[in-house]
C-alpha cells in the first residue's frame, strides 16, 4: 500500500487543481484534454490507494473481531461463574432474612 513517492493528500490537491482548470474552460482544447487525461490518471492512483487502504482496514477489523470474540468467550465463562456466586449470595441473604 505504501509508495514513498505517493502522497495521497498531494495527489488530491493536484486533482482539485485540474478540476478547477477544467471548470474554467480557459485553456485550448488540446490542453484541456491533456489535463483531463492527467486527472484521470491521478484519480486512478488515488482510487488504488484507497482500495488498498480499505483492505488494510478490513484486515484490522477481522483481527480485532477475532480478538473480541475470543475475549467475549472468556468473559462469558467468567460471567457464568460470577452469576453462580450471585445466586448463592441471594440464597444466603434469603435464609438470613427468614431467621
């Protein structure tokens, strides 16, 4: 994903400048076509970068979900133990209050 020569924010700035230039429509047609082509190439590189970043985020989420699921399983086991203790405590309280 990481390309030392690729700075996403810089590429977005270049793309914004190209779009502004195309919107103005002041350049001759051949220059407009050149800028359009350059803009499409920049947009393609940005899209590839974003797709790669999305894959990294997806992998992180999968790893995090696996860890979370494992912790939830441990918590469920611990929780059932603490629930048993809670019921025992309630039974003891009931027996004390009946006396």
